[in-house]
C-alpha cells in the first residue's frame, strides 16, 4: 500500500526567503511522486513529478524536489518565496504498477509574509 | 497540453434532489477517470475509479448507490449525487488518465452546495 505524510500542516515564510515543504512516502512498489498546488477556490496544478528518472526534479515557478530513497522523502523547495506562492500544496504518491490511483497527503498551507 | 473540463463549476441544489457533474477530456481519450472529494480544508479522497464501458470501482466506504458514476464514452465520465443532503456539500474533482505512464490530468473541480 502507498501513503504519504506531509509533516507540516502550515508553513509561514517571509517573501524572498527559502521554502521547504516536507513529504515522506511509503510504497510497496517503486513510487511515482508528485507535488500539486491548489490556490484558493481553484483546481489542482501539477508542480513537478518524479517517475524514477533523475532524483532531483525541477518543476514550474522555480520549485524543485529531491527524491531520497534512503530517507523515503520527497521534499519540495524553492530558493525564494513569492507572494503568489501562497496556496495549499499536496504531496501525492502513485504506484507505477497497477491502477495509477493517486494517494494525496493531507496538504500543507503555505503562507508568505510581506 | 491536455485539458480536462468539469461542468458545472458550481452548483446549488435542494436537499433530496439529484445533481450530475460531468468530466470531459477535451483533446485526448481517457479509458480511466478518477473521482475525488475534498472536504473543506481537507485533503482529496479518492471516491472511485471510472473505466470506460464497465462499472466503476468504488473505494471502501463510498456508497455506490449514492454516487452514481457512468463512463459511457472515452471522453466523458459523469458523477451523479442522488438524493443529495447537506453533508454531501463538497468540492468534487475528477482526473483523467492519458496515454503514457503517469499522465494524469485534473479537472478544475466542481463545488456542490446542498441546501
């Protein structure tokens, strides 16, 4: 079975400072991992995905994540936060074999302070 | 890029009535679509997997008679909330599986309010 744990429900950073959103996963299979962002009252937007290629994945809007198998982690980072980054972020795991069902983490709400 | 469209984006219905939400893949064929539900300030929970031409597979705890899913064509899946009650009010979002590994596209979601 697959699962993801987002370690922080809320993260606050000042504009221009680094962002770190933490995610740990559990998977019986070789996992595919994703980060999605959801702005208020909006749908989901894919930030980046890991599918067993390069362990450091670069996404949109300056975000990147590193897959660390030894730590079962897939943390999302950004060097410098922007006000527009304020949103809900979801870490997602999907098995690469089988149904491609997505299992969502509980989400991390990112607040960016001026 | 691939687009998945949901309609309506917002709907208000009276308690006891049924409401249908559509999920369409606009520029690709989707043999598999997924329906999720998001409670306020909560994560997304998979409700069911919709396969074209066959019955949907429901997750444990989801009432299949309450949440009717039909996937009659390769570009359309529908979710019908039957005899809706206020506790069914939620954000429902679909995704569609495209060609290639791990190509999943999400719709914009549909807000359902039952009054």
